[in-house]
């Protein structure tokens, strides 16, 4: 007799200004307090400069801005340090602006997909509890940093 099993995964729901992102726990290295960073006016609007983390300079970006929305730095702003997945020696981590503290959710293989508009950096939208959450394309985010020469 075959058992029906669902695979469980713990995900983090990241609150942004205009959407929520869902990521597997392993994609997130750490949540740190917001720190302003120096950036150059010649850089794309989504690039917020570099932040210090564990004695490293990490590129900071606004996901909303990379999707064409405006940058919001609210009073609950934090920075999530993401593990880079592309295997590039020059890019081990990416810092992303979030608007609050991420929440942990148990996800299973029975995620229900939601048909909503996606930006080029989003792979899908899923229902997580009472939220619609977007699944970001982390490799595309890395490529965005590399292709614009910011890494």
C-alpha cells in the first residue's frame, strides 16, 4: 500500500511595501536592523548601496523598485541577508529591504497557486495562510546585480 505523503518545508514570509515574498528558510542567512547606505546617483533606482554585515560589504536592493514600484523605507524597515544561489565567487550574499519582521510558515507540496500579475523577478504567486505571496526569482536578482556591474 502506498502512502500519500506531502513534503513539508518551512518558508519565511517577507513583508514588502506592496507585496509579500515567500522564500525557503535556507535562502535567508539573517535579518538585521535597517542601516542606511551610501549609493551613487549613477546606479539604478533599485540599488540602495552596500551595507556592512559580518565584516563584508553586501549589495542592498529594493525588490519593489526592481519591479518598477517606488522605494519605501518605513519605520519598521529591516534588511534580510539572502544566500546567493548562483555559485558566483564574487556574490555570496544579497541584502534586500523588507518592511517588518518575516514570519515563518510551514509549507507543503500542496501549495495553491494564485493567478495574479507577476513582475519579471517573480516566478509564481501562492496562497500562504491569508496572504498571497510571490515567489521571487533569486537567480534573476543575482543576474540583475551582475549584469549592471554592481558586483
